[in-house]
C-alpha cells in the first residue's frame, strides 16, 4: 500500500510558531521519521512557517523527488505572478498551491479580485488549490464558479479551535460541499485537535466516518501535520487508519492512505507500483 502524508512542513532555520516543534525539520529528519513509520512520501506545505519563498521545498524535492512534493504559496500581487503560476510545475516537486489568507496583506484577496484571476488560471493548468481557515467562507462560491478547479480543504475543513479543549471545529458546510465533485478533504491534523483523547483517538472516528459517507475514499487524503503532533507517533497516525477503522475496506485504505491524493494532484512517486499508475 502506498502511504503518503498529505501535509508536513520542512524548514531549516528560524523560529516556527509555538504549536510546532521548535528545532528545524530538515528533509533528512523527515525521511528518517517516515522510514520508521512506514510512510513512503509526504506533501510539504511550503509558504508558511519559515519557507515563504518555497526555496527549501524546491531543494528538498529536487534532492528526494520520490519522497517529497510541494503545495506552495505565492504572493499573488507580484506583477510576475501569472507567469509564475504558468511555470509552477516546472519547479521540482511543485504540484499545487495552499492559501489561508490570514496575513494582513492577504486578507482582501478573496474579495478584491486577486483570486478572480488566479483561480481560473489554476483550474486551466490543473493545479489544485488548498484552502483553510477563514478563506473557507468562499469555498462554495468558488467550487460552483470554477467547476474544473480542484479544491482541497485543509485539516478536516476546520475554521477554528476550542482553546480549552483543542477540539476541532469544522465549517458547518463541509459535508454539504461534497456535492461539488471538485472539492476534496485532507484528513490531517485531526490528532492534534483530539484534546485529551489518546490513541486510537476514537473521538475522531465518527467525524471521519461522516466525511467518508459524504466524499467517499476518492476525495479524502490521510495526513498528520506531524511537527505539531505531540500525542502519538507517526506510525500510530498510520495505524489509526489502517488498523483501527474497521469499516474501511482494503480498497478504501489504499485510496485514502495515498492513491487518491496521487490521482487528485497528478503526482506519482516513481517507486509506486505500476498498478497504481494513473490511467493513460
């Protein structure tokens, strides 16, 4: 079974947010941890934390092309931004984008016309766009307006967190958005939000089941956001899905643990079995 984590972060210098580990997390560190956990590859969410220009993400994917791909961030107000988008996949490992529009100079992007040129171009080029946090308020409009745009909801579609219990708070319309065939969900960071629950994190099981019933295994992508997971090992994050969710079939697990993501992003490690290759 191909196992791909839908979200990690790599960085080599600086001070990350307190919720993440504080030491740099290098590509070599991640590979060692992935090997121990039985994880084949991971999608590096660059452009946040400490790799705003995505330079370390590009370096890591160039050095380890079968272990890392990247969903990156771009300053969409740059004059050269449209050309950069057109050349996005020419960079090692770049397979899509991710925006939360939380920073002060990004907050107006969903409403000031910035996303109006970017989203149709991303759709035209087949570049999926990850969305999370406050920008989820615009998902329904964008999913309907750009039916060829592949949208990926971050972290179960969360919009916030109960600071006392660390409980995951989903956008109220996440399940209804499944009616749009161009919307998918990353099952990442749920463990972080599980509060005082312990492995196998049964408080998340029903939430996962409801997303499964809505989206099906073809539009759900397992993941961890491992640098802020402090309540289990990476291996346990894998086995929670592969061993503890008894209602998932073997085919469901194969899709959710990696193959569905590869199909959605049109990215396959060369080490993937030939049977897993996308249809020609």
